[in-house]
């Protein structure tokens, strides 16, 4: 049984044509790999530059936050109320007196 997948019905390629096709394919694959490395490196460098720009622009804000945290830690704290163990539970109901409402 002979199955030919070539729609033009051409003759099978010679050994030299197959070797050249493999070499051209490998060269194309190597070129694509090199370009992808360059693109990924460019994206990584751009991300690093953006991150450093963000850190540079927010440095004053981060310094203010640090100073406020230090001041808050150094400030004397009010004593916390002692827990007496009592729990006061309650319920409330709002009654609206329509006769004595203001503004109408």
C-alpha cells in the first residue's frame, strides 16, 4: 500500500533535499530562539526600569510612612480599660412620633 500525502503528486525528495530542509529548519529555529531571548530580555529590562522608577517616585511617601510609624510607636499610649468581666446586653426600638416631626 502506497499513501502519498503530497497533493501535487510529486516524487519523494532526495536525501540531499531532506538534509537541506532539516538544516534550514534548524537555522530558522535557532534564529527564532535568539530573537525570543532578545525580546524577553527587553521585557525584563523594561519591567526593571518601571519598578525602579516607581520606587524612586514613591521614596518620599515611604519615608513619611516610616516616620509616622516611628512616632506612633514612641508616643505614650492611653491605658486600656481593665476587663471587669461584665457584659451589658441590650435592645433598642425606635419609635417615630408623626405628630411632633419637624420640617413638614
